[in-house]
C-alpha cells in the first residue's frame, strides 16, 4: 500500500498524477466509510455511495497492480525472497497491531470480537492489507516461475492466464446456485473470497503498466473514451435501477461498469496531469495523501465520527447526490487530517516508523 512509483525519470509527470490518483482513491475509501459506518446507512439509501463502490476498491487494486510491475527486477531467488520478507513485514505487523488496538478500544468484548474478526473475510475492516499481501505473493510466484524459462516474454502469457482464472474465480462468487466454495469457513478466514473479488483488477493494472505506451494511444483515440462512458452508464444504470439481466448474468453489467469507471478515472487524471503536480494545491494535497495511504488506512477507523442522525436524514431525503457527497467528503477530509497528524506523531519513533508504517 505504501509502494513507491518506480517510473523512468522522463515520465516524472505521470508519477505525480499517479500519486495524486492514489490519494484521491484513499479519500474515497474514507468517504465511503464515513457515510456507511459514521452515518449508519448503506448503498440502498445513497446513489453517491453506490457509484463510489463501483470504483473505489477496484481502483485501489488497479493502482497496486500498476505499481507492482518492476521492469528491471531480476526475480532470482535471493531478491524475490527479500522482497517477500519486506512485504510480509510491512503488510502483516501494522495490520495486526492496529486491528488489535481498534478492537480493544471500540468493541464491547475483546476476545470474542478478536476471534470473530480473524474468522471474518473483512477482519473488522482491516482486510485490505492482508488481501493485498496475498495478491503480491501470487504475483511474485507467477513472475518467479515465469523467469525460470529464461525469457521475459513468458511473463505476460502467464499473467494473462492468471487474469482469466481470477475473472473466473470472481464470477463464481455471484453464481451461488452453481458454486458454493466461498461459503466455506476456511476461505472466509483466509480472506481468499476477497482475493477472488479483486485480484483481476490488480492484474489489469499490472498489464496496463506493461503496455503503457499502447494504452496511452488507446486512451488518446477518438472512440475509446466515449465507448467506456457508454459502458459505464449502461452498466451502472442496470446495476442501480433497471435490473434487466437476471440470475447468473445479473453481475455482468456491474462488472463492466467497474472496469469502465476505473479506466475513465485513470484517463481523467492522466489527461489533466497538469492539475495534479506539486505546484498546484489540489495536486500537492492529493499527492501528500497518496504517499501516506498506509497511515490513513490503518488509523482512520479510530476517527470516523458516529453521526447516525445524519444518516436518518439522508434516508428520509434520498437522491441528494451533491449533498451526500459534499457532506461525506468534508467529514472524510477532517478524518484524513487527524490520521496524518497521528501518523506524524507515531513516526517520531524510528522503531514505530519502521514497524508500523514500513519506513526506514
């Protein structure tokens, strides 16, 4: 989650908008948690939240996959082992520490809640870093095996095959009459269900980075952006309102809209890259959030305000898209501010800086 962007120096502008995009995505994660957990409501009562859910986590995993590609990495046993060891330290220790502290402070009973959290696929909200670690391990294993064939060209076919398998695993989650593996307690406790839900977005981001030159030409073409806008509109429209497809096909328009929204947002940040440099206020702010995503993710649950009366008002006055979004984002910015302040305080200690936030 705190991986740095390793693009060539000539692509420095792209690095800036990518960090800003990561900051924007983190802000949307906090915004949705403010609306859902803080205002005590859900997607049934909010068009704003429903639309955000279509892209916020897919976009986060897309960015993670994009950043995971290391063109010059050797993938020998020693370097791969060191990379895995570092990822495990950065992803596991902070998650366990903050999840334990969160349960101890916010739940009525500790041991039962702690046990329930570890048996749950969402881990009391702290599932993301663990699932991301699982994605890295799968990706590293495929790249390491592919390099044993002494050819860089074997990686892409292997990843395309993995992407197809990931899409199949994802599809089975929405076919309960045909598949039931995800109901087993083992797959829930290991969060493999969430890995299946989002791994294909991670791989999409990785493949896009590998073919970034070709992707830029596609984004600049006259037909591509209008096409994904139409796909996003039709997919989201069916998912949120029309419900034209039934049974096993019902999730198809939702999935297409998720892919379309991810590509639309990437295209937007790339096209307006000049807005998101460190020389602009919005760019500087989003980049600052973008390089502190791990801090914010781990800490923000402690600061989400409990305002159920706000949720009651929104439930009684639905379809206030602008008001819902403005209120949630404004509160999320306050939460992010407290997270950054807390992170800076904890980083005073080199020990805590290393083991809580993965920074040397």
